[in-house]
C-alpha cells in the first residue's frame, strides 16, 4: 500500500493534521498479508520529524511494534539508514501515532502477481471468531483490530485507533482463542499526545486482580475440555434425578390413598412449583455468562454472598447426604431380593451397609474418572430407566389371567371410577403430598454442572423445562394408568363372587370378591390382602410385561440419582470455596486436569455419604434434606423477583418467559411446601440459613458481584431521595447535616471524629476538600482520591462522604461545595471548620478567606461551627501518623516514639493551617504519593513514611497533638459538656450537645447550661430556662445564670488583646487620608481606629467571656458556646479573628456554634 499523497483530501469532518500528519504506511516492505499471528491493524507510538506532511513521509521502519509479541517482529534494517531529518525531530514529535503492518485488502501497492497471504479476505467477507485473535498468548493493549473488515475503511475514511465494538472487550478473562483485548482508554483517545504510553499494555497501569488472573489461567488451561450440550448435560440428568424410586414403588400407593383425581392434583402442584423454579432458573442463567457452581452461583451472583454463601453450603451438604439416601435405597432393594432368595450375608442392616459401601466406592470411581465417563454412565442408566417405564406401560395392555387375583384387570372404566376419589387410611392429603414432593426435587441436576456445559444459557432453560414437562407427563400417566387397571385391595386368592352375596366392588363385576380386605380395614384387624394399590409397593412389577426390568429400573433410578448428587456436591462446593466466603475451605477449591475436577471435593462428599450410609437409617435426615433443596428453590425464585424489583439495567435475561410476581409466588409456595413436608425440619432449615447469613454478613467478604441487593439498595435510595425532595422541612425532622472542611479526611482526625460523634446515624456528613493548583487540574487524580478516601472512611467505620473539588482558592471551592454538595433534601445545612491556629503567622489574605467562609455560610443560610483544640487539629505534617494512631490505641504512653518527619519546605509546622495556597496531590502534606498508591488495597494507611525523610524523635508538641487527635475516639468519663447558650440561634447550640450525650462514648457526661442574665433576676432566669429545657425534653444537670458578663475584663487581658491586634491596625492617624484609604482597599482586613472604638464593648465582652470560661469550664470535657457574629462589611477580618481567638484560647475543646436562626427545636408534638 503506497503512502498517501499530500494532495489527497480528507473525508468530510476529518482533520488532516490530527489524523494524517505523522502517519506513514509501509509500502513494498511488508508481505501482502499478515501472518496468522499478526493483527490486521497495529498502532504504535513512534518519534517522527515535526512538520513532515503525509505525502513527504518516509517509509516506515520494517521492525514491528516494540509492544508486539516475538513472532510478530520482522528483521529490522540498520537504524543508521534513517534520515537526519527523521532522527532530529524524534523528541519533538514524541507520542505521535504511526500505522504499521496495515494490509490493503484490495492489493494496492503490491506486485500484480503477488499471491494474497492466507487469511486475507475481500471487503465483503466476514472473518470467523478465531481469526480475530492472535495465536500467541498474553494480553496486548495496542493491537486494535479496527479494520479486520474493509467495510470500516469505507465507513471511516481514515485510519484510527478508535476501536469498533468487539465482544472480547467485554470479557472478564482472556479470549478463548488468543490474547485478551482491551479497548483504547478514554485518556489515550482524548489526552494530549505528549502522554507517556502505559506499561505492560494495561490501561492506567491497571493490573488484573488475583481472581481475574486465576480465571485467565483457567481459561488458558481449559482448551480441549469436554463440554456437554443441553441433552446430555441437562435433560438426561434432570430426568434421571426426577424419575427416582418414587415412580416405581410409591406412585401406586399414592393413587391408592388419594385417588386418581387428587393424585393428579398432587403431581400438578409439585410440577407448578418446579416449573416456576425452572422459569426463574432459566431467567438467571440467561442474564449473562454462567460459570460453574450451579444453584450457588445463580443465587450468589443474584442476591449476593450472604444468601449465596448460606445456601451454597447447605446445598452442597444436602447433595452429599442425598448420595447416601439414594445408595441406601438401592441397597434396601438388593437386600429385599436377597431375603426373597434367602441369601443374606449377615443381617439386613449390616447387608445394607456392606452393599452401600461397595456401591458408593464404585460411584466414586466413575466420578473421579471424569465427567465424560460419568455422562456415559448416565446415558446407560437412562436407557434402562426408559426401558423399565415402557415395560410397565406395555404390560398394562397385556391381559394375564393369573394377575387378576392380585388386583390387575386391565383398563376398566369401573375400576377407574372406583379409584377416582380418595381413600385415606392413616394419611391426609398433605402427608401424601409431602411423601411425593421429594420426587420432583431434581430439577437443578443440570444447572449444578453449569461449568461443564458448552452453552449454559441455552442448555439450562431448554433441558430443565423439557425435563420437567416429560417427567410430569410420565408421573401423570402412571397415576392414571395404575388407578384405571388395578383395584385398591386384592388377596391373590381365586375367590369368585358367587360365594358371596354382599360384594359391591368393581372386582366383583369381573368375578372376584375382595370385600374381606375392606372389612379387615374397618375392624382394624390384620388384613389378609397383600396386593392392590394400598398394600403392594411392587404393583408396577406385577403389571409390567417383564418384572425384573422394573427392578432394573429401580436400580437405575437410585444409582443415577446418587451419581448426579455425587457429581453436583463437589462442583457446588468447589465454586463456593473459590469465592473464599468461608475461611479455611480454600483447599477444596483446587481442581485437577483439563476439566478442573474437584477431586478433594469428591473425597469429602464420599466421606459424608459413607458416614450416613453406615448409619443406615435416614428417616430423620430425609425431611431436612428435602427442605434444604426447597430453600434453594425458594431463593432462586426470590432472586428473580428481587432483581426485577430492583429494576437494574444489568437485569436483561434473554429468557423472557418469566414474571416477577410468579417468581414471588413460587418462592412463597416453596416455603409453604417446606412446612407441609415437615414443620420442624423447615424451622431448622430456616435457622441454619439465617445463622450462615448472619455469619457471612458479619465477615463481609471482599467481593462485588453486582448483586440485585446492591441494585435494590440504589433503587430504594433514589426512590426515597425523590420522595424526600417533595416533603417540606419540619422542625421535628431537623437533623444537623454537616459539611466538614477536613481536607484529606485523615489529616484532621479530631475534627472528623467529633462531628461524626453527633452525626452518626442521625444526619449527613460530607468531608469537603478544596484542592487548589496553579497548574491545570488533574481530574483523574481527583477521581482516584475520591475513591481511595471513601474506602478509607468505610474502613474506619466513619459514615461520611468525601467530596473533593478543584478551585482557584479556598473560598471559591467552599462556595462550590455549599452550593452543589448533597442530593435533594440530603443537603448540608451546617458548615464545620477547624479553628485557624496559625492565623498570626501566615498571610493575612488567608485570614480574609477564612472569615469569608463563615460569612458565606450565613449567606447560604447555613449554620456555622468552629472547632478549636489548644493542641491543634492538623496532623498531616507528621508522616506515618496512621501507624502511630493505631499503636496509640494499644499503648498508653507515647514516649520515645520515633517517626519520620517531613522536613520539606512545603510542610507547615502549625497543626491547624487552613490555607488557600496551592495544594495538589503531589505536594500535599496529607498524603505522600508513590507509584503503588493506586493499586493498594483500601486497608493500607494513606499516610506513608517517606524513606528519604530523616528519622527523628517525635517532639513533645507533636506527641500532644497526636494524643489530642484521638481523644474523641475514647470513652469520655464522668464529666460535663458545658453549653454556653448566650444567644438564641434557633437551638443548634443546644441540639449538638444533646445529640453528643446520647452516644455511648458521651453518655456519662452531664449537660450544664450557662446563660446570661441580670443579678437581680438570676432565680427567675434559671426557672425560665429550666422550664424551656423541660419542654424540649433535654436533660441537664445544672443551670448557671451569669450576671457579671458585662463586668469590665481584667486590665492585663485587655492589654494582651491590644498587643494581639497591634500589627493589624490600619493606623490611619499616622498617614494621609488618601494613603489610608488606598491601604484599606488593598488590605481590607486591617482594623481602623473608628471600628475598634465602635465595637469596644463587644471586644470587652469576648475578653470577659474567656475569663468566665476559664473560671467555670476549665475542667469540662467539651464546651459548646454561641459564636459571636460580626456584621459583614463593618467588622474587619482581623478584628473578628481576634475575637474568636481571644474567646476560645487556653480552654478545653470548644465548639463555637451559630445556627441560621431558624428553629431546630420544638416543644409541640
């Protein structure tokens, strides 16, 4: 293919500079077509000369892409042959794309006589799936088979690395015939071209998780594995499991008890339950790719690990015990034959054990030999079983005179009408139904080996539903047949009706009188009737054309069911163990051979089955096993209802013949049937499932399967949020919903813990973080930090949301957060900030920004809370503080602690700096980034020790800071929370301490209330406040009325305040008016003499209040005080900051609170 001409015009809408500049196409140096291991279209990042036009581009180097596999590389010419222009501009054009090894299907540029390489197709040919993949293994990120078909060339007009839709982009493991394909990331298509390529072919440096690596390895090893179709894999297994011994030795007895009509009702009821469950199973199985694990996989991926883990364990155990049940049933039949031939080895019980042990060993050998041998055995057993059933129906049409004495007369209307109604003898309808229903519990036999099916999405629905239909028809046919040709009682004696005159039964019309049987039943004496529907379990052998075939059918039914259960239990258990839901069971997840056979699971199932075979008495355990199966069916049905109710876009089953309400009805029916079969077994099953559910919920396995539980949680949250948005606010429903300016959440632990203490399970908490940068914002880092720190909050059990934003400065970012954070009514109404301890040391523009935050909060009708600890709040300058904080919880002392201190210039020694200076992910003191941060588990500490930083002892101030940062995590002993409710702000100043003292850590603290008053009205004011608090239902220990608030403060404190504000005065008297005005405009935070004089009384009040706080509340656990207000535009930032500093200095932890003056407390009901 020749290089494009410089005069060629681009297609409409294309930019020739962006698409063609820097692209060169190999001409004449490549073969006419790719080798079978080569992609048709490969893109590589190369260095080319800047400004070279497409028409002037030199032929590309013949070496293959450096990211290509070894077999794709071809001999490269010497690099010395490169032109000087090309090498000179290499660095400048770094990152541009070159198309290499693109083959023109039309043959342009190749010799006329060139023979097209194998695999080259014309533009109208569609390649097979196998041709889409390289024969090499591994994973390649830069191989985009965009133009496999030349139709795309004609469509797009230009070469592009943008990938067309491809199924392999959506796989979780490697493609079946080659490497895993990864579509180009948005960054690769959208970011500037000076980006460095990602390493190892993974987008964003992303690595596969251990589970994905295991799955990829499993996929690579699974080539050549034997897979079954829907007939051999599902239909055969389900029919063999459903056609159990019940068909041959109990169906006739059920007809004798319930009659033909009610027997059909029983069969249809069971069929309805299994059909609904089959429809639900089909819906789940067709909602995405199904792996091995059967019922466990279906339930766990639908409802989550809690339900899946509990059901998976009991379902695997039920199948293991079911092996023993079926083997004992087989052994009992053999022992009956031995008794009839007087050939017992020892006694009946021990013979059952011996035969059962030999049988399960043989079945284990068949299973371990592989699924292919097991499938052949199942086919052989099915042939015997079908032959036995046909043998019965054929025999029912063959009249034998010798069988009439045993109650068989052929199809007679009289017998059918006599047997149409019920004749319960010691049984009821539900007891008979309970005996029959376990015969229908084999519908998951095919789904249980879902990992061995070639196409589970097709096989499970088709095979399961067809098996239910066929077996249901056969059960109905046997019920009607036996009821139409066999009487209920027969003596086997040739007694004709001529000898008796009171005979009225149907048999009398055919010359036989069996009325003595009914007489013995009515008199409760021992009956001499050994035959008939009521008395003979081997009726089908009597009717059949060849009796031994029925015995062979019984053998086949029991052995096939045992074999299916012996295979199902290990497969389900292996899938459960692979998910590592129950610690300690991982050893059973290992598979062997191409089919990944769970040999360890086979041995475990064998041991469990053998143990119950040696018991040889399963009448007690049988009802529990049936209930285990029914619990699985109930949850499968509930899964479909739950997924449909959640209305998740991911719930898209290709099987459409289901209904959420029918599935719910099926789940309810399964639960009802559980109690009908055996009420105590149903209760025990529910207790076991609940106990396992609670255990898995407590352990919280680290899995995310996109379950319907997650989808429903989102659906409910969205629905309730929308409903809440239509509800008007009411005082009784007020909750403090706090926007906490934490920065990185782990940089100010005390701020985080204290606010979380009164918002946990009460109100919303958003950790706001304003990130400012002088460079272009890195939104990708912002998104990564959002995910990482949200995980950190969850790990630390902090119920909060981390919300970072980029902004030009702190104030603008805070305004963004106050305007846009939250959802509907779930929106912050209170701004919480830490006190700026270092305000005198930094840039006063930061103080201006800080004070404006409070003004903005009031403008947005927020309440405002300022939290101050005398030690400070910010611990981000102490590297490795996460490790220290965790160790501090275990040790009481902090002496001689050695940590790595960040000595860089960017780190500020002040512990509570809240600055508008640039803070980026790279230079933030709150987190030290390294290359592995993005792939670390969320449980890793986010603050890491810097190996390059010097290791020095932690100084005393930092020791105290770390201790103080954890004080709100400890249980507060008996003490007080002092509430200085000086001004009525709507009640927020009182509500926060009330919420705090309701928490476990603060419950021993009593509330003391301090209010302002007059000396001559102290008692009156105290009673009035007590009445108000009683109406608010807020407990308090004491009320103090302060009558001396307006007393002048001590002189030394006034002098200290004057010294505090001296550097920030405007001093307009010492300069000309114009200069003073200009300075005030440039530095609006400065304090004017007029302002200071105007607010002299308010200044003295703050000084006096600090004196009173030290006098009355110096030993309090926490002080909550009304925040003084400063009129915006009238009080300078420096003066307001001085007020706050003076008011709160040298005190225990203090909250300065000011609500938005809307009532948050009410005494009305």
